[in-house]
C-alpha cells in the first residue's frame, strides 16, 4: 500500500455509450449502487451472496479492498455509467454496472489480471458488458502496459462466455482455480498468450 496512487474524481474512460470511472467510499451514490447490484438475484446466482448488505459495509469494502487494488496495481473494479447523450459528463451519467481488472495479492493471485463485469438485470443484453470490457482492456494496454489478461467464468455461464469471446479471448479449458477456493471454472485467455498457462502462475 506504499503507493502514492490517488484516484481522481474526474477520471473517466469513455466509450460510445459509457463512462468508466473509479469508485469512491465517501460517495453515498456509489455505496448504494454497489449494495443494490451485489444483492440482485442475478448477481448472487452467478457470484454468490456477499456481505455487502448496507451502504456502510459497501463503503468499508470500497475503502479497504477496492482502493487497495487501485494503489497496488493501478487498476481494479471500476464503476460503469450510462451516458444520457453522446457528450454527457460523468456527473450526468447513471451507474449501471461494474467492469474490472483484478489481480489479487500473492500467493492467492496469478501473474496477470482477469477481466470481469456485472450489470443490473435491466441493463443486460444491451452490449454494455462487451463495450465496457473492450474500453478497459484498451486503456490498460495503452496506459498501463497490460497485454496479457485472463477471463474466468462458471463452466455453465454461457452469457459471460459469450462476452469473453466477443472481446477477443479464447477458451483454454476448465481448471480448478485457487483464486476461487479450488472451484472449477472455464478459463479464457488472449490468443497471444502462451498455451502453457502455468507461466502466468495458473494452477497445473
């Protein structure tokens, strides 16, 4: 945590319809949104139930986990907001989901991050996950030099698999992943990445 990184409230990665920005623990809007998103039936079905059941718990999570990721890696979980018109500001835009590049702390981590996303049920099926993921990957490669990325999803999660395929990742089989407590997941990777995934710290 010794990084001098400080999340800028004006930072945004813009795509055609979306704004991708930092989460802030002191923002009531951000805390209430995360609590709402993570307690939808769809999110819990895919990712499981979390402890984020109040705005206060969301604030603590953003402060101690999400901002720790920003400081350690310069990336992490980002807020995705929908622009009401093409030239809308971040303040005018409405939170609809998250997109993330995650790389945990060793030893419970791989050598490259994985891409993830979650959207409100009423905003799914509109291409937002694909658009947000592509924008974040382009930013990470251009500004942070991140050119190797995993994608993980449940072996029966066809929706997530379709998004991973659309953003250019290829299926590399199923593995029991230590970052998910040994749960078996579908593993996706960028085509340029080695066929031997153990070079990225992935389990044998």
